[in-house]
């Protein structure tokens, strides 16, 4: 990491300000070269003209110098705040390259911050996900993790595991000494507390993934039940075609809307029924996939038509494919003559989706708010979840050898659990994993 790297740190497009960032040992030298200024006072904003290699004026910008290690990467960093727009930022970027920097790879600034001890992996992942946060509550969780809340939790768990491992090693090495008779019992009690804590954290994190990634809401029902009308009402414009012809919607339609503090993906699905048309069958298959991938399922039933086999098929789909998901059952078209009679169905709402869907919006918001930010630690990526799953598995596999006082095997499994937990913040070695993780970051970060 001896090169000085450069990148545009703001998104492409026209805006008031764009930022070009430099990091590395030559960052200050390059800044003096393209501004024709002799020095910059650390952490002070300096108004400077920016010139290219041909001494042509590019822009008048604000230049801020952060002297390492007091910077994001712990290296010398220079940020150039120029006028927004593609051309100006790219021209300054080219000037920095001509002056001796090289273009940064995706996530390379964060990767340098990690290797220089400025952040750990949990903080790096929080930074990456904060940029794409889909709700205010998610942003609060990620901001706390940027400050090290998950890191502190992992360190506490790891320290407790090491404490238990030390008990085991002492018992192995000094088996003939006068050790406490209940030392194995103490180890088991501590291990069970850790298992309970990690399991609770895992379950809570998995149930709140929609908070991080954005909730997905699938609207399902038989043909002509009012799904597209509901989507249009939620969006407040006519996104989906609405007609009296069954099977009008033949594919899933996805749109993004904001409900409360949450940005969600809402999916209008093809009407589910036995279809002869090949295209419609493909659409129905995708509807079922949408249910499988959703966090919340909104099931519509037509109050103006008698309960039939197609309605029964929807109930079966809810039972099989949405068993552990949040579900909202709606009796729709209540403004028409009521012919739907099925006492086994308990409806959450009765609506005329062409008129007012505010009750459904409130219901959705209440469900999503149940997953809001709290004092509990949350795992924010599949990598972190997999690590905790591995730790829990090794703890469970350690119980039997502990009961049998086969402490060498017990220590092995506990050591594997410690490694799994440590991988969340700072793994021992895995360059390939680090390259893939930081490679998923955006340029300039």
C-alpha cells in the first residue's frame, strides 16, 4: 500500500459539490502541485485554484489536508471539494493522476483504514451499508456500529470464551493438582450463557434483515381481486394496468415507496390460479417466488365473489410459503354486494382499495416498526451471521466432550468458536475474503 490513490468520492451526476479524495504519502505533494500552493495547514479549509498538467485552470475549490494518522485511512489524506458535475470532478481526478497518484480500486480507502488499524471489519461493513440504508432505524444501528458497538459485543463474547478455554487448559495441564471440584460445571454454565446470548442475537438479527436491506412486500391473490388497484393506490399513480379481464397482470411489477421512515420494495404479482397460458404460468411461478423472497405478504380476497378453489389456493400458499412471514389478510371490494363467506379466515382489514388504503399503510408501518432500532446488538451482513452460526455450532459440539471430560476435544471446538467470532471484527488471515468484501464498496470509499 505504498501508492497514493485517488478517486471521486461523491456519486456521478450534477450537484452543487463533488469531492475528489487522495490518500497516501504523496497526497500533500500532489495537492501542492495541482494548486501551486506551498503548504496546507492540517484540518483547515483553503480556497485554492486547481490546475491541470498543462497549467490550465480547472476550477476554484476548497482543499482540506488531513495529516496521518489523524485521517480516515490513517495516511495523509487530501480532499478537494470542487463544483459538482461530471466534467469538473473528472478533470481534477485526471490532474491528480498526472501528478503521480493512481486510481483507487473500489473500497480501497476503507481497506487501507482497516489494514492501518483505523477500523475493524464490523465498522467497515457498517460504513458500506450506511450509504445504502433503507430506513432511519437502520441508519441509527449502523451509526452505532461505526462507533464500535458490535466490536465491543464481539470482544466481550470472545473474552468470555477465552476465559472458559483457560479453565479447560488449566484442567488439562494440572489434572493432578487440587482444582475446584465444580470447575467443569462452572465451564458448562458459562458456555450455556454464551450459547443463549448468541442464539438470541442471531434470531433477532435474522428477523430484522428487512430493516437493513429494505422490506419487501408482496401483494397476492387470485385474478381480478384488486392487486393492481392496490399497488396504484399505494403509489398514488397508475403504475399497473387495471381491467376486468382475469390475468391482465402476467408478471411481477416492483416499485419502491416510502412508508413512515422505511424505504420498501412492493411487488404486485400475477393472479394465482390454474392457467393454460404458458406466459401466465411463468408469471404465477414468479409470484410464488416473490412470496418466498418477501418479508411481508398482503393477501387480497374479493368480498363481492363467493369463496372458491382459487381463494383456497391462496390460503395454501400462505400456509406453505409464508408460514413464518408477517401476513396481512384483506377483504377487498367491501363497497359491492358481499358474497364472500368463509368463517375460517380472520381478516386483518376490510377495504375498498380504490377508495382509501390508509389503514393498510398504517398496518405496514406498525409491522416494520416492530423491527426498529433498540439497545440490542445486531448482525448486519450474511458474513457476520454465518460467523455466529459457526460459533454456535462449535459451542453445541463442545457440550458432549465437556460432559465426558474429554477436554482436548472440548478445547478444539471452543477454539474454533473463538476464531469464528474474531472473524467478524479482525480475522487472522484470509486475503481473498478481504478483497471480495472491500471490492463490494463503492469507488472513493
